[in-house]
C-alpha cells in the first residue's frame, strides 16, 4: 500500500507540473527506483496516461552511479554551446 501511494503521489505531481510546463517525457531515475516494486507500480500508473512517454534507464545505474554520467553530459553540452 505504501509503494502504491508513493507512485500515485508521483504521478499526481508530474501531471500538475505538466500543466504548468507542457512536457510529455518523464524519466524515472534515482536510487529510490532500485526498489523493484515501486518502479513497477509507478510504471503501471504512468502507462494509463495518454500522450506521456516514460523512460527508465536500462544501461545507466538508477542510483548514484548515474550521477557522474549526468554531470559529464551537462559539461559536454555547456562546452559545445559556450566553448572552453
């Protein structure tokens, strides 16, 4: 019941943010989604939403292991945009 409630809260929050910022792609990431039950329940809730694409990293760790890759991607994008 706890996991389902957390998943519903997440979906509700995303839908509210979607109204304000108009997006259609959501990425589930972070160590909390190493919890398989929470991940599966949240994914099933998102599957019921029309016009929403849900992405779940499969080759990058969901937890802290993926942070450095994200930081490197931001640095690469900034370097490409602004130069060294």
